[in-house]
């Protein structure tokens, strides 16, 4: 059974002015669609992969061809990314807010550390907030379309929030100002979803 491109959970212009309609249209309909199509190609080229979930595939990237790693990561990362955002995202509360304060001191300190990780990721990649193996919140970044679920990740864990720092995610509005994009992006973080992921990851 082939992987399918999930629909955007809101309109293409819903995240304006933080993320413009043209960026969202190209990012979903062209980039995410291409990762989906090429993931299906990669799976069809290796019969042993048929029927595996995308999460199962993340666990065997060390021995996977680049096509499966790049497009499998791209498929999972973008589905996660769309769901991480919402118009007027608000702020964390309850157990999520308490955990952030405990781990980083404050929400502002978390944002600063996360934005630094995203700005310092050379070339294309992602910045992440994860729940690590000790149940603690931790910030990391990954190159290309890798993610913290992958067996090849330097820092492994369960992502609860992630930002795409590929130029295709911000260049139309922000040009080369990746730090400006990272700073503005917090306006559209869906803290309800992030909090649900945190609760699930903590178990
Ligand atoms: Mn992208």
C-alpha cells in the first residue's frame, strides 16, 4: 500500500503573515508531494520494505539507500510540521509549561536555544524539541531530512515540535534571514498539539 500525501490541515493562506500562501502551496503541493512520490518509489524498489509503517522505516535508515532516507524523512517530517502549526498558536500551559520551565528556565530561553540550533544547522535541515530516553525535554538539530526518530540520528528521541530550516520553507518572505523566520515562526506553533505529543511521549 502506497504512502499518501496528507492534506494540509488548514488553508494555504491560514498562516499569513508568518508564512505566506505561495510558500505553503509550493511546500506542500510540490516539495511534500515529491518526497511522498519518491518514498513510494524507494519502497517499490525493495520488496522487504512493503507494508512497513513510516515509523518502522525510520528505524532502519543506517542501512537504507539515500533515496529511502531522504524521502522517508521528508515524508514524515512534513506531515509532523503541518500539524505543528496553526493560526494564532497561543502559548504552552499546564504540564507542558511546567516542563519547559524546569528544563530551560522559561519559554523565552527555550525559544532562544531552539532558534540558535536552527540558525546553526549548516545548509538544510531541521530544529527539534524532543523527549529523550530519560523523559527529559531536549533541543537538537538534524541535517537534510533526518529526524530524531531515525537510528542514524546523533540525538535520538520523540519529537514534539520541529521547524523546517530549508530555504524553501522561508525564502520567499524572509530571503536569507533564517533567524528572522525562526523568531516569527513561534506565532504559529500549535501548543495544544505539542502538549498532546508531550503527554504521549512521557507515557
Ligand atoms: Mn520542507
